[in-house]
């Protein structure tokens, strides 16, 4: 299979294909294909759009999905991501609620946006282009992103992580979001930057752990059966009063719940 290496960066290529997924001296040989689950706590879909003559930016912080890397042939890698539209945050609650109405994202009817890759075209060991289908506001269209593999490394809990970045520019009117287009205070072009942190998964789909990978497999054998013991006489116990119920602390309302409540209030 094709090996991806940039003639001017042999050290970086060796890093990606060797040290990238762990310390060879402490872990066994690794498979060429690695799957990373997107860590929603450390991943963001950032956006930027013109407002009058300035720029307004924000993010979506609720991202789920996976990145599959084929180290022997990066072109066979893939990305699958789902973003909650309700996780919008532009640091201005009133603007967020307006953006979620049917004038723009229409979150009540389209609560998620999705991206599924169809092809990867590496240019160097760590950069290239990524093409796939973006589903937004009930419309699915192909988009192309410039991606970068930021690096790999162990985390403090014995796992392995990878960092990725991808950028693209879309016209929101292509996805049926036409308010203030072709002219108006809000621009049509939207710049998107994906910052993804992935957690390496084991073959069983659980987070990979270095210590667990090094632990030798223990084979257990069944013990010989013992004759069944005679049941002890049943003691009659006095009824015990049930303990008083423990009060459950009230769950704090999240920012997404606040947005949903305010958005619902606009239509009641």
C-alpha cells in the first residue's frame, strides 16, 4: 500500500508512522488502522461570519463521532461527525436564540448537522484535503475541507489521543438559510474551523489503555465441585424500619436547556 511521506520532512513522517501512537518500548506492535472517538469535552466546531462590516464568531461544542486513520494509506481514512445545533454559543444569549429560530438554523426542525467523509487526499504526512457530505438545515451538499493532523500522544489516564484541525468555507444560502441574502447585515459566507481531539479506541470499542494492553492474559481453570452444604436454619428477624429517603439535589439547568426553553417560549 501507498506510504505517505513528504520528502522534506522525513522526521515528521517517522513520527506519524512510529511514535505517533505510543512509545514502542512500552507497548506491543500496533495495527495500521486506528479509530478515535471524538471527545466532546475537548472538540469544537467554530464559525465566523460577517456582521455589517465586522466579524462575529461562535462555536458548537457538542460533537460526537469518530475518526478512523489508516496509517499505511491515509487516503483510506474516514471521518463521521454529528453536531448538536443547540450547543451554539456566540457569547450572547439573545443572538443565540435568534440564530436558532426558523429565520436561520431552525433548530426545532433540524436539531443536528452531520458530516460524513467520502474521500481523503493527503498532500504531506500531516496535511491534505477532505471531501464529504454536509447535512445542514435539511439540505445535504458536498464540501471540501483542508485538514491537518496536529499530533498524537498519551493522556494522563493511560490512554492515547490524537488532534485534528479542518477548515472550510460555505455559503449558508446553499443550505436554505437565506435571511439577509444576497445583501444584508449578516454575510452569506461562513468560515468553519473544526478542532477535534480523539480518544483512541480498542478493538472492542472501548478507550485503549496502555496498562491494560501490557497486562498478560490470565487463563483460569474451573475448580472441582464441592458437595453442597446443608442450608443453615432460617432465623426470624424483626422487621426493620425503612430508612428515610435521601433528598436528590436539583439538577442545574444547562446552557442548552436554557436555549431550548427560550426558543420554545417564542412560539407559545
